[in-house]
């Protein structure tokens, strides 16, 4: 069921130099002690917060005055849809959703005794580039001087280090792979209230594919991977050894995700390579929209295969775009899912479920915001998770509200915070069903790791 997922955090912290005159405090051990205790209690690092006893935590920004500013980034996908022809379910009025969350937080005591100032910022996905995300980071950190930011659709490698260097807490709701090393490097600033560590997703995906005969009779598999540092590390550390154990030789195609042009060029080249190698099983890794783009360009290259799928690939997108995603691409599709709003239709998993998801729907309903389906709430649910988690940790922070005090409180949240949009620290096998023309979950929730 939904509603018992802990947030995904890193495992260690290192000192980061913050801008705006905020220096690093003396070495502290309180967070390290709490971290060790929480590890003992849970026995699992899938959703863990980050700090170690090796490094101090930079205090980052300090919330001054009667309000705490949190910027919510919202991605404008209309221009991308106009360019690609892709159709996406209407996610509603995101600005009104942000306002509803601000109203709810402030009506329930605010954040650490202060009022939440939730700021809405629209980002044009068609113009996505390292320069554009750097500019947005500077607007949020220098012009807005936000204490925290909710990241949506920020795919570039330079974005998260920019926010961390400014001492700004990130609540990440972007469908892009993040590994433990990245979270360690950017700790205590990088947090994900909803999505799991990709260190855990990648081995679960490969093992589930093997269990469901995806590789049966094959010695090769095509692997399309978003070319990012976390994915480079995980392919070497996790995927390649797993394939070796299965006797599978991976043909890895690294796709530059810098902009729309490089995305299409990289996927097109991958399809040509796979076709020449007579590969008919293809996996996607790392998110960043590569799955949808690959299946589209592959058809133009007369390349057909059976494909893997996972939540980071936005599975429902494949079903919702029959005019651009070839029907053959869905046949035999199998993988894993952990985020129902991205995975399956409500007919396969009724909406809403679980205490947290129902609470978020009540928050929006109180603001006269309704959703026709869980998929329509795919942005609103991670926003709600971010607001709820931020409030809980801010309310529990000792002394001044800083990145350090907030992180220390977040470490100790335990089961008082649960995600509204993810399974309880695990995943379910997911496959395309020819009879209903839809994706379905198969079997129970399985734990990562």
C-alpha cells in the first residue's frame, strides 16, 4: 500500500562552502549519532538521510524574520509537446496547488513557528540546458534568497551543485537518477521525499527482468543510459556485474541529455547501433525522458525490440501516446514500478489509497482543487510530499532554523513522515497487458535491497 515510504537521502555529509557569507560551523556530532541510531532501527539505507561522523555539516542558510521562503519549480511541458507531439495528462493548475499547500501549512502552525512563503516559478522545458538551469538556480538562490527549493524537471548535472553551494535545501521531485554518492557529496542539502535511490532501483530492475524471462535465449541487451555522473558510476558498479552474472553482454548507449537536440541525436544513434548488432531486448536507465524518445526514433529507424520499464521512465506516458509510441513498443514490456501516479491507471490501482495520499487530496480539496485521476496528481503529490516533509522537519528543528538544524530534525522523523506517492520502501513488478492495453502491477510489493 501507499503511505509508508521514508524519504530518500544520502549516507554522508561533506563540508560545502556556501555563498552569501554563510560559513561552516564547528564540527558537530549530533546528526551523526542520530543517523547511526536510525540505521540500526531500520536496517536499510534505501530512504536514509545523510551525514557521517567524518565531516561537519555546513549551516547553509538561516531562516531570518517571520517567514521562510520555499520556491516550487514547475516545468512547462507544452512547448515540448508542441515540438515532439507527445501528449501528457493535464496536471492542473500547479500555481494554485502551491498556494493550497502554503495555506495548509500556515493554517497548521507554519514551519518552525514561522509562516511559509511558497513561491511558484515556471520553467520552460523546451529551453532546458545547463545555462538555463544555472540561471534558474541563481534566481532562486540570489534573487529569491530561498531557504529551500522543490526541484521539478531539473535534469542538468550542474543544477544540484549550484543549489548546494548556495546552502539551499533541495527537495527533489525530478525523474532523474540520483545515487548515494551524489547525495553524500551534496549533503545535507539534497533530499527526495518521494523517489527511491537509483542504487536500489537498478539492481531490482535487472533481477526482476531476469525473473520474468526478459533475457531468455539472449546473450546481448541494449542499454540506453542518460549520460550523467551517477549513471556512469551505477552502470560500472551495479549493472555491468549484474549482467556478467547473467551471462549477458550489454551494448551501452550513452545519451547526452544537454538539450532536446542531443537527446534525439543520442537515441537515434543508439537505435542504429542496436539494429546493426541485431539486438532485440532494450533497457532504459536513468530517466531524463530517454525511454519515450528512444521508442519514437527507433520506429523511424525500423528497429523493433522488447523494452524494459520503470517508474523513472513515466510508464503511463507510453500508453497515453499511441500516435507517437508504436504499439509494438508496448508488446512484452516489463519492469518495476514504485510510483503509482506514474505507473498505472486508477482501474489497476484505485485512487486514493493510504493515509498520506488521502491527506494530500484533502489539502487540495479544501482549496477546491480536484483531480480526475492519480496520474493528474503526479505533480501535486510530490509537491505535497515536499511541503509535508519540510514542515515536519522545520517544526522539529532545535534553535534557529538552518540547513543543519533542519537536517538534524529530518533524520529523526522516522515513521512520522510517509510519502503520499510511493510504495512502502519497495516496488512491484509491472508489465503491459495486451487484453486491456494497459500496464498492470503483478504480485506483491517487494523490498529494495
